[in-house]
């Protein structure tokens, strides 16, 4: 399912690569594999086949399947951040500080849920942990503004404190509480008993959850 609010920031995979651009071609292929089948579908041999090269050619760029998976994970996180940035960009600029802070938190949570529903394969890949751990993520996980999804959430929670909506004494770890609630609903919708929920009903449920999170903070 595609939603209009999720930016199409990831390029489609190429069937063959241009000379000197093999790493990008392999990454594009890995992204499409994740889109179609989640993290388990990201296999280096299949990525090389889609890129039109022999498997040995890939090892100068990705020494293992895990390295490719972590690069795809960063790309998925960057796309999630882009979805949040797009939702934030359309907020009215003339709201009172308290209303603006609440709207910022809502925009981040709404975009997160929309991304999960629009790109479930990438969503699952964004939060995958390999057998060897997630490893250190680089700057490629950020959106155009330089912040990754978690940093955008932290920024929204900080705005609640700055606007006087959230007591500074309650600020500690508030981002983890908000994240766990919204992430849990996202999983119920894409992988759990809410899979058959119509899109408009899922959106309404998400808004109710975000209301609950804001009141709880």
C-alpha cells in the first residue's frame, strides 16, 4: 500500500550498473529487495544478480551480506526521517508555542505510522538487528535536515518542554515511552491482528494513540 504522504526518496533498483557506480547499484538493489520482502530478503548474491555483475564484484563495496543489510537499513531510516520532515513542513507557522509543540509531536508520530503502512518492508528493515548487532550507523540514516527519526522525535519532545507543555521533571526518557507506544501500534497494524484494519480506521486509531501519548507525557 502506498500513501501520498510518504516521500519517494529511494530510487528504483537498476537492472545493470554504470561503470564506477556499482556500490549505488548494489544498494539500490538491496533497497528494492527490502521493500519487497523485508530484511530477510536482502541477500548479497541476489543484489549482484539484479545489478548485473558477478558476486565477486560486490565484495569491494560490501564485504558481507550484513554490510549490505546495514547500508539498506540506513537508507530505510533516512526515508522514515524524510517522511517525518515532510509532515513537519506543512504545519502552520503561526501557531501559539504550545499548539505548535503538540502539532510537532503529532506530525512525527503520524509520519511514523504512515511510513510503516506504506513501506512495511523498509520499516521492518529500519529496525532490524543482525546476529552480530546493529553496528554503528552513519550519517546516511538522516533526512535532508540532518536528523534521523529518533532525533526528530527527541526534538519534538524537547519542544513540548520549551513550550511549557511538558514538565522538565518528566522529560527524562519521554522519547522512549512515546516511541514504544507508536512503534507497538505500527507492528500491530502491519504484522499483527490489526492487519485487516482499513486505512482510515488505522489512521484514526493512530491519532487516538498520539492523543494518549501526549496526555501521558
